[in-house]
C-alpha cells in the first residue's frame, strides 16, 4: 500500500494521507480552460465554472494522464470515460436492496494477519490488504483463513486514489465483478470510493458523483450485497452533487445501506450531518470507516442503525473491541 502506482503517480500524496494540506493542483501560474460552451456537462449537470471554489484553477495541465483528478484539460481521457459511463446523468432506477443487521454497532477493521484466531460478529477488511496492485494479482481469496478471523466479512475500498484509478481501469476492461467474485464468503462489499471532494473542479465532482452511483448499480445487478458509498459537496454550488440530491437518489432508488469515509474528516458533528441522517429512510443503515468516536456518538442519537469501523481504537472504551484491534499483526 505504501507504493504509489506509477501510472497514476502525479499529485498522489506519497506519505500518510492527511486531510490538511493535501494538494490537488498541478502548481501555480497555470490557466484554467473555462470553455464552458465546449463542455458536455454545461447546462445539464453543471451551471458553469465555479472559479471561486475551484482549487484546480491554477493547474498547469501537465501529466494529465497520471492525474487522479478529472477535468476538461484531459480531453481524450474524460471523453473516453463519459462514453463508457453512457453520459453523466445518474440513474434513478429502483433497485432491490436490503439493510445490514448486526447486534454490535462497532465493526472492527483489520488489515494485517493475526497469529491467533480472533472472533467478532463482523470484520471490515480493505481491498488493498488482499490484492497486490504492483503485481496485479490476488494475495488471497480466503480472507478468513489469511487473517485468522471468524465472523462475517465486509470488504471496503478506502485507499489512495491511484488504487481507485487502477480499479476503474479494471471496470472499463469488464473484469471488476469477476475479480470481486474471486473472494470467498464476503458478506458485503462497499462500493469503491470515488472521491467527491467538498471543493474541486466541477468536472471532477460531476464525474465522480456519477461513478459512485453507477458502480453501485453494477454491483447490485451482479448480485453482490452492496454498501453504497455516498460522498457529496454542498460547497460547489453550480453542480448537482449535494447531500439533498443524495437523499433524493437513496429514496427513489430504494437503497438500504450506505457508507461514508471518515478517515480524512476532522470536522465536528454538524446540523448538516444530523439533517442528512434524519432524512435517510428509517430502514437504511449507515456505516462509517474512520469517523471519530465523539462525532459518531453525537450522530447516533439521531439514527440508531449506524455502524462504525476503525483501525485505531486507543481512545475508545476498554474491552474486547479494543483488544481485537491491538492484535493486528500478532
């Protein structure tokens, strides 16, 4: 996981990812194209360039083929992707879905094998721990045996964007579902985390907004029990990717289990967060990987069928849950 894939190496943080100071632009003194009339999203998904909030406006437009951010500077790349996705409109087609149901609200996350067998109702396992991106092959298909765990398995896709770009290539090749089905006894799969950043260029927001819902439909249609990642922005006003839009989609599509990445989020509980949870269907379960404990505790007052996964529980209450995470790596 520490090695950045060379084909998507540009502007991917080399060290441990942290929410502060993460830089997505290609440098200063560039020139934003701002050719809205030539953009396929203009007038439909987008109401025009959001030049005030766009943090990519000074990008020099170099190494676009290796950039994890999508914009209209990479004309060939974005055209190919939009054609593959059959446009940027999100489908409202009703889906057959059901919520997850576990007695414990805490689901331990684990990414390294243990020396001794450990048991829990359910474990969250990241894809990067069972797939070798450098070699392009599966590390193990028997996750329980490899990690020495006993319980249900949820596979998550919280990892750096170079790995997500790699997986999108696998999707475009038509091999993603086949790859998922190689893994034994996985109870639920998160959808890959296409980052809808709170601030980015409009095309990156729109493109990833479409991809996150699109892959959820693909996975559910293939018979996988799918936890839909729901990332939104209410700061980019000229694109339709707000939490209100997400709530509308969840209701109309009949989605019953969603997740949100909390690993890079240092914000406190907010009324927007409360409003989002309250607006979810009552039987729609919510899971976060990485949300801070005090934020989770605050939100759970408003929605009981919530679940939390964390790799580091040193600040949590003492007990079996802490013990499980301390056993990582033996």
